[in-house]
C-alpha cells in the first residue's frame, strides 16, 4: 500500500522534478497519492470484513482478494484522475496510470491465482526508478540496488511466512516491473 507514495517521493525528489515543482505542489501530490493509494483502500478493509467479503485481513485465498484489489484500483484511478485534472503529466501521471493498470491486472489474476501483491508493488517501484534513470540520464544504480535488495527481502519474507509459492512471488515482481516500465518508457 505504501509503494505508490514511496515511488512518488522518489520521482519528485530525484532528477529535474526536484527543483521544478515547489513544496506546495509536491505536498498536494503526496496527499492525493497517499489518500488514494493507502488511506482509502485500507479504510474499506473493516467494512469488507464485517460483510464477509474477506475472512481475515490477510486475505489468504486468491478469490477473497478480488473485490478489495479492484476497489483499490478504483481509488488509484480516482487519484490518477485528480492528478490529471490538476494538470500533472509526464512521469508522475504515467506512474499513477501504471499502478492502476498493474492493480487491475492483479485483481483479474487473483480470481484464478494468488499473485504476490507485495512483489508487484516493489517491482513497480524498481521499474519507476529504472525508467527515471533512462528518462533523465542520471545514475540511480545505488537506489536501484537498494530496491532490489528490499525486493529480495520482501519476496523471502512472503515465502518464509508461507503466504506464497516462489512462482507467485516472481510473477508478482515481473508483473509490477514490466507494467510500470512499459508505461514509463
């Protein structure tokens, strides 16, 4: 849930955007992204639990994830629309658009198979940093190496907890990476 806001922070503070956009503009973007990608989706979980849409907050079965993930995609889309309405374009809008696409795809896949949402998020973040390094011609290899390290830790944790099989972890990372990279390159 926090990968989108972390990605937006990095996008807004690395490369040319760090000096172009003022503090108030950045703050507004952070608020929109944080509320649409974290606060609103998480706020619905107790309601989904109360009405039996999910059996637990871990959402252990793949089908149990479909409605929450699609609602999350809806909120991501609202955030994207609000940013576009404010005139936000380029890498920022592309990143939000890619998160919407990746989340919708994850919701559709979840109907049949339990893909790792955690590794989708970290894969998308890695792709955003890689795309920034290409787009702005800056060396971001140190951040990329750190993100890959965190991705390995996240994937390992999901496997250690028995939440996923290796194929679900790898597929999640590749899904997030390729969707975001495809949208931003």
